[in-house]
C-alpha cells in the first residue's frame, strides 16, 4: 500500500538520486546480485545486467584487487558481522574507480546468505591522498623544495592511472595571459610539447589554446574531424592523439592560470563522471599553482607578499612556534568579525575551540619535524558561531625568524555535504531496517519510527500521535525516551482535541508540515503547555496522509539548528514507510481472519453433511425404506440441520466475498505502488457503461426480486474516461447497492448533467450507514468496532479503488446516508471537451 504525499518523493527516488549505491549480493561463486539501486548506472552498468546474471559483482572488481576482496568477503562470512573495505572496480567504460564498500552479513537460512550494504565512489579522495603522499616522500624534500613542474608532474601521472590509453598534461599561461608558456606532461613526446610552448592562444589553437582563449571547458571527442585542430592535426596524429578534453585551471580569485588536459589514443566522448574527474584534477592543479605563487611572492618582495596575503580568498595566519599570532590577513578579520588588534593580542583560546588548543603543541612538533602539516580546525567568530577550517601549515622564514604560515580554508559547505551524506546513509539504513520489520508488532514498529525520527532530524525529543476517524482528536501514542525522562507532568494528557490544541494541532488544521524555529516568539497559534512540560526551543510536526485523510502526526523538537524542508521530507518518508507497513499487516491480519472464518464455516458444513451421510448409511444397513427413512427424524431435527447448513453456506459465501475484496485490494495496491496502473482516456458513453454493468448484474437483481428504477437519458454527452476502469468501478458500486438492499425492495440509478460533469446517483434501500462510518469506507483498511461497521467491513476495499479511479478522472465521489433510510452513492465525472 502507498500513500500519496504532497511532496513528490519516495524512498526509491531518494536512493536513486543519491551517490550511494544500495546493494545485496548472495554469498556464492561470483557474488551474484539480488538487489542493486538504479544509480549503479554511474559506472555504466544497468541493474538488469546484474539481475540476469550476465554480469556478476565479482566481474566489476579490478583483476588486481579481486583475489583480496573475495578473500575478505569469505573472512566476513565466518568471523565478522560487518566491516568497511576499499578497492578498485572497472566501469563499463574501462575506467578504474575507487570505491568504499560498507558490508554487513544477512543470514536468511544456511543456503541463503547475503552481503548487504552500500557502495560509494571515492576516486577523487583517493587520488588526492596519493598526490599528498607522493609530495611528502618526493626525495625526502620538504614541499617548498620541490619544483612546481615536479609537483604538477606527479598530478599528471597519477591522473593517467584511471585507464589505459590516457595521457594527461598541464599547460600554463604566461603572466600576460597571451601565450602557452610551459607544457608539463612527462608521458607526451618532446616534439609535441616543444611545438606548443610559446604558441599564442586563440580560437583553433588545439584544445588547450582554444580553452584558454574562450575561457571555458573544451571537449574534442575526435581530433581528426574537429575544427579546433585544423592547424595542428598532423602534430596530434604524429603523437598518436585521437581525442582531447581541456578544463581551465582557475585560481580562487577567478584568474585563469592554465589548462588541464586529458588526451586519448582513441576517439572518446566523456560521461558525467569524466567531467567530475577532469574538474577535480584541474582544481588540484589550481591549489598547487596558487599556493606556489604565494610562496614565491613571499620570497620575492614584502609588498608583493602583502598584496597576496590580504587578497587571497583563504584565511592566512602567521604565528610564532609558541602559537602567538604575528599577523593575519584581511580575510581573517572579515570572516571572524574581530578587529585585527584584538586577534593579534588575544589568547588562542579566545578565537579557537578548546579541543584545538589541546592539539596545538602536538601539531607544532609535527611542523618542526616535517616542516608542514595539513589538518582540520575551527575558529570562533565574534557572534559566537564556529567556522570549520582546513589548514595547510608550513614552516617559513618571516622577518629573519622561523614562523608558521597557516592557510585556512573555510570548509563549511564541505562539512555540510559530508554531514548530509552521512545523514542520508543513516536515513537509507533506517528505511531498509523499517522495511525488514514485517514480523514486528505494531507497537515495536511505531516505537522504532518515533526514535528514528528524533535521531535522523538531530532532535532532542519527539512524539507520535494517531488521528481518530473524524480527524477531530489527536490520540497520543507515545513520547520519545528523552522527552519522557525530562517531562515533569504527573497527569499526562493522551487525547488532544484538534480544535482546542494550539500549535501542535496546526499540522492537522492546515494539512501541511508546521515548522517553528523560534518557539519562544509570540504566536497566536500557541496555547502554551502545562507546568513541568519539556521546554521547547524549536518544534516541527508533520501530518501523514492516507489518500486525503490524515492518519497520524509525528512531531520533533529542540534541534540545535533550524528545521527545514529536508527534515520534513525525512519524517514524511519514514512515516509513510511505517503507515504502509501497518496497512500491510492489517490486510494480512484481515485475510488471515477471514480465511480462518471460512475454514470454520467449511468444517461446520462438512460436519452437517456427515450427520446426513451417517444417518442414510445407518438406515440402509438396517434395511429401512429410504423413501420413508426421514420419518425417523422429527421436524425439529430436520429444521436444525437445514438451518445449520444455511448458516454454514451463508458464512462461506460471505467470507469468500470478503476475501475476494481484500485480495483485489492487495493486488490493486501493489500495482499502484509499482506505478503499473495506467489509464487510457477517450470519449466514453456513461449510458453504455451503466447498461453493460446492469446487464452483468441482472441475474443477481432477479434473484433478490429487486425493482430497478433507472433514469439514464438518451443523448448524454460523453465523459473523458477510461472505459474499462469506469466499468469496473460501477460494477463495484451497483453490486454493493444490490447486496445492501433487502429482498423484494428496489435500487435506483440516475444520471444527469451538472456543471460540466455527468452526475451518477446509485441508491439502495438498505439499513443506511452511520455518519461517522462513511469516511472510513473510503480507507484502504479500518477496524470494525460495532455491529453496523461490521456489516460494511470488506466494502472499503472496493470503495477505496473506486475513489482512486474517480480521482484519476479528476472527478468526485461521496456517500449520502441515514440509518433506516438507505444510502446514495454519488459519482461526478468531467464531460469530454
């Protein structure tokens, strides 16, 4: 079963738009894939290839890593429940990608063991780590002693490792931004580099010169035919180059420093991941070049140093070895909000967190030993906020003494992205765990969802409430553990009338999520809360819908940051998963109940027939005349047997029909969730549809001796509809009317035009329906709690389908009824325009 949320979002869409691939592999030869999310396409593979067995997961693993990975999986099966592993895979495009595989073992039975988890592409991160490692160990020299050409040469050769047939290069632009002054490419022929160095940039000067001239990325997937290479095509042919991609190397100031190039010995058009890889390498080159420019400027002249010092986008700190600050650039002042004098004269603990102060001595020792270090820290702003920083610190000579130069980059956005990634993984894990709770009780499911709602929104407290059928009362199911621990109210309230409930009831009144990020601020919607209640700082509650009916409300509070739409989506997804699971369990329970009742009725009927058979056998054995043998039984006994048979047969038929309706509802819900219910709209004659349906039901009408009063005028305009779906809907409605109407009574069918619609009224002369029961008849499932409700139990399955069909036709359906007066089912369908 599925809900129709206001937000166009689902668990599957969240997974497929995430960089994280969800996967389940069976533990057997080749690790065949049993489930994988659609975003595996980022590696060029379609899920269908893996499901069919044409491609097994082991085929994706790089041949040099395959043995170690398979051995690790084998160890996991025997020794560990879960672990994290990094290795290489080969994409469909023969690209080498590094991945992080988070694995846990799931044992369904001894012959059915799965490895379940997530796979994340970490290629760019691994590439950067290799660059840093090689820089650190390059001839045991400190970074400042390595030439720029050597550093960029390391970058180029590492980039080439991604696949065969790839050669990379860096072209640097001269200071006048007019010529290619240097080509750094250890694996390109010397004649090629010499031919390009000194060329004036311009349109058609190969890929690199054109990119530098136009100020944008250039992609040439076939050098032999592309106009950018018209003047240098023979040079490329001699060097064996068939394709060339160029990405600008841009400083943080926006200045173009050069271009990073990827050459191929075959025509090649980039995929999405290729663009990301190209950009990542250009960014690494930009960082190295920009930092090198800064260091060279420091050595050249003090005034040039000051210019870069105060205009570079990163924060720069110059400090003594004991940690005392000597100088900071303007970005530090602007970012932190203090005056420069305050920063230089303050204690480090005034502008950095205490945890960093505790690490400072250790970091200074590392700098003295290695002359450089990269680490993460933070700075405290004047307004109390904290900025996370990535710091690249190194030893320099400043005014004749050893000092530490720290270039600090604000990584707030990166931290947010990392946090979002981890949170997204946690959310996916929660949804997967929820999906596995089919055997848990409803209370266990609700408790899990409530605590996960608090955890995944980073809240301090939460609550879960269900709505009554009329949407007039919030019935509190439970509060989170933290909330109960802090609550000081002795006489807690469990039923909250929506009309008199303040801010908490607004989610129901306004039928949308309500976010209050300043709970202390005056708000006319608030009604206050009792003494001893947990103090609220921030609050958010979200209604959960079943169709257009609110079935539950989940609320969370006291998140350290503001609530936003991401939190709304998370709670909506989580609660929808809970509600679908609850509905599924209700349907399974109802099916089991009706199946049990059907079995009992069948057993009873068989028992009655056995009494008759035993009596007949006994009569024949004693030689009685069978034509007169029933005289041996008095009328009371015969009547008893007939009544028992009638009761058993009636129960069989009734429960069989209920089972059919419930099974129809389950099948319809599965089709609805998978998006396989399709409509084909065309002009449809409702008169013809109703006539066909009545003809189909005529035997049942005659059997109950019902009078059919119909008013279906000729010449009615057609409606915009799907004939098969409308026919199925009116079969349900007319069949229900026949069942509800006592024998010998009448049913009525009326059709008339009304405000651009055709209005169909189907009236029965049954006992009528209580007003508070009517809304529940359109639910997928409800619990019968009185004799009148039980009369209609089972009908809600077909009426839900009817309501969904009418909604797809942009029409309306409703019931008018009074106890003892029968019921009228109304349907309005728009006319064909």
